C-alpha cells in the first residue's frame, strides 16, 4: 500500500521575510505621515497660551487712558476740554512727546504704546527685551513675542484718520513657533476728559 505524504502547512522562510519587509515599509510610511502631520499642526497648548497672552495685552492697551491732553496737564480733567487745542500739554503718539516722563507700563495714555500711528512696536518688552507683565517682570513664556499697532480709524462717521481721531484701531500680534496670532479691537474716546 502506498501512503501519500502529508502536505506540510505553514510558511516558508522566504515568505516570512517578504511579509516582514512589506509590513515594515508600510509602517515606515505611516510613521512618516504621522510625523509630518504632527510637525505641521499647532500645539494646542502653545496656541492657547498665545491667545491668553494676546488677550491680556490687548486688555491692558484698551484700559489705558484716552485723553486729548497729557494726563499731567491740569486741563486733562476739565469738562471744557473737548479737543487737543484746549490742552496746555497735548497728548501725542509716543512716550515722552507731550512732556510726560518716559516711564514703565502701564502707560498713562493709549497712544504711548506706539511711537507712530500704524507702526508696530514691541511695547510689552522689559529692558532686557523679554516679554514682561505691567510691572516689568519677565513672563516665563519662552518662544513668544508680541507687538502692538495703534492706528486712527473711522467707525460709522465717528473718528477719522488724523492724529486726534476719536477712534483708535488696536492690533496685538503674538508670534510663536513660526506662527502669528492677532487680535483686533477698537477704542473710542467716549468722554473727552475721561481717563
């Protein structure tokens, strides 16, 4: 009687090596795609921190005084002061230009944050050129920088493009990791002598 040999089951060594090579190549491609996607996406924590920095700095600028006269001018609080022409010391863009001393933040007037209208300035840095809070204490946030731009603006017939406009457009930009987050706001001079 003739016994038919049983067929062996399983994979050969060559088939096993080919399987490992194919799976390895597929995993390498998948890992490259995941790595590329991770590098290209913003870190949500860094993005959220940039947003918090921008909101805080924008709020600081918006809360600054917005008067025709330098706050050291006695006419700054007089109800009859309704334009810059009524002031002894007129407020102007840039710190120290109206006769006020150059000091630290928070500045006494909104237009002290920039030197010229429409030109960005890193007004939030301390003397060591590090992003700092209003007391000048460095913020422990490495890799972030911020700048502000303040420009005269017109809204629904209020304000204009002149230096004594009653409306200012404020833009705070926070840069990090090659990205920039910007927040905009408007400030109006709703009472001529209100700080």
